[in-house]
C-alpha cells in the first residue's frame, strides 16, 4: 500500500492541533516565535530567502528555521558573491522544495555557469515542483546544464534568458532529449527558440496544459497537434511572432505584439481568442501593408470562437478592409471585446463585426489612441476616408489636441459616446450587455453628462422613438 503524502496545509493544521509539535522555550519568547515550525516555514516561504536568512539572528529559536523552509527565492546581483550564495544554500536542509526562484545576472565576473548549475541541481535534487529561473547573460548558450532538461518532478516552469527591452537573448537549444514528464505549465521568455528546439521541448512534455512564449525569437512554425493536453497558448511577440500555428486542441489563444498576422492552420477547439498587432509595418517598397487579406483569413479561422478580443491596430486594418468592400466572415461570438477610440477610423470595422455577429450578447469597449499616420503615408486623409458614412464621429485631431509644450487636451464629447452606443444597438441583434472602459477618454464634465444619458439606453424605463419600441440594454456598465 502506497505511502500517503501529506500536503503543506495538512501539516500546518496538524501542528496547530497538536501541542506536542509546538516549540517550548524558557526564554519567554514572543507569540510568533512560539508558533509551530510548519507555520513559520509557511510565513518565510512568502518572502525572499535573503530576508528569511536574516531571521536566524533573532534568537536560538530562529537560527535554523529558514533552512527547512520549502520555498527558495534569491537574486544574484552584480555586487553579490556567488561562492557565498552557494555556501549558504549548502546549509539548506529541507528534504523537499515546493518552489524555487533564481534571478541571476552575469555582469559579475566571479559568477560562472557552474554556480548556476549547482543552484539548479539543488532544486532538482529536492524535487521542486515550481521553478522560476531568470538568467541575464551576454552570449553563453551553455548556461543551462543537460540535467535541467531531464526533470520528472517540475510541474510549473518559467525560464527567462534576458530582460524585456534588452534584445541580446540567449538561445534555448537542448543538447539532449527533453524529459519534463510532469510539466503542466511552461513559460519561456526573452530567449532564442528555434523551431527544432521547441519541437524537442514539446515532445518531452506529455502533460503540458499551458504554454506561454514572451519575446521569443526565431519561432516560425508552432505545431501542437501532438500536444493532446495543451489547451492554452499565449504568445507575446516583440515585432516578430510565429508565421504559422497548428493547434487543434487549444481552447484559449492569445497573440499580441507581432508586426504580421499569423496563419492559423487548425484551431478547431478554440473558444477564447485574443489578438492584436504592434503596429502596421512599412514594407521594403515604402508602402504600408495593412494586412487586410491575412487578417480576414485569421478572422475566418476564428469565426467559431465564443469570446473574441481584437486590438486597435487590427480593428483599424479591418476598417480599411471594409472601406475596400472585402467580405467579412460570419462570427459565432457571444462576447466581443475591442480596444479602440470613439473616432471614425474604428467605426466601420466595428459596425461590420456587429452585423456579422448575430448571436452576440456582450460587447466590451476599451478606449485607446489610434495611428492615423498609416493612412497619411498612402496619401489618404484620415478625416475624409470615413466622412461619407461615419461623419458623426470625430477624428483623432478632434478628440485630442497637443500643444507645443507637449500638453494634451481632451476634447472628446459625451455625445460621441452616445452616438457610439446607438451605433452598437443599430448594428447588433442580440447584445444585452455593454461595458465601456473609458480610461480617461472623457473629462469630468463630459463624463457626468454621459451618466445622465445612460438611463435612456437601459431597461429601467420604456423609452420609445417615433412610435416604435427602442432596443435597450439589460446592462450598461461605464468605467471612467
């Protein structure tokens, strides 16, 4: 019969119930010092290890408490001495590590890969289930030992080989077959990740449920067709993201920060999708590529999702597609979230999306600034492009005014938001809930004017226009 493994919460509860597990002292120790070890370990687990170590000078009672804390979290800065850290960690006596976090900077000339190897080996030897490793290096691709990639205990892993904004990232290239047989959540950040390396990693993670890739370079093709349990994929690109994704089993997809749309080959199980672009890139010919065709193909692959979030650059590009008369797919979304401003260049795409979403029940709008410069580079006037059909809505210049001193004045009017609410109601058939996140879009006076108009759009009274029943919302939530 197998041995039952007692959880940390059970150990704490047992310690509280059993007086025999309490520390008894003749020194008249304080209340905290008299707590059971299990509770003290739990407390120290929530602070950096360097702070936990300092408690050892409080009294004899505290001298060895930190050494049995199941969580280790430490930073090795430029001024730190890695040998001292290694010596300190050698005194760590806990038989089991539940969480291990290391943040290491290789600006320190005395810090070598062997130091990092020994620290990772400590976590692996104590069967750490949660590991977070941040290593800032210059150009050493061998900082990770082979045994790091063969760990049957780790269930949650975060690995970063750089800082966001510093683009000299180290490559993750395992020289052995990856065996992370218990891993369920993997986050790779600020690293070079060639397709072969990613394929090796995925093949060694049969239990993987969540994959997060942040600022990972050299990724072109992501094939998750053999990752049967992987249901969540998040990719935050820094200009360049994957060109193609095959992910028939994922249910959640987040794609943000890339310059180019991604080709979605198979995302048939998807229920929640969020995608945006960093901005519209300039091509080598000097013309702006709005990606309308690629974005519409992406939208077609996402037409079955229930929850859809679209970023501002994507929405503007889709407005250009609407201007060109390109066909939009029919959507099955029940909830739609858009990041936009209540200005003309966003309205055409939103109106079309609403018309093509007959089952839409909720719309959430978060206001943000736009980039009219892309229209100007193609010789188009952002004001005139949308004036014929959407002239009731202002342009960006009519919404924000910047002085020579850099002061930005808010000129947005509550009537524009009211016109926007009317447009949503006119172009949707089933929307019952609308959430407007204004994020300071209106000043205090205009916001108060808007609040006075809100009741005319909700079911708190029967408002009729021209003798016909007016479409009303069950819920209209406005966040300033």
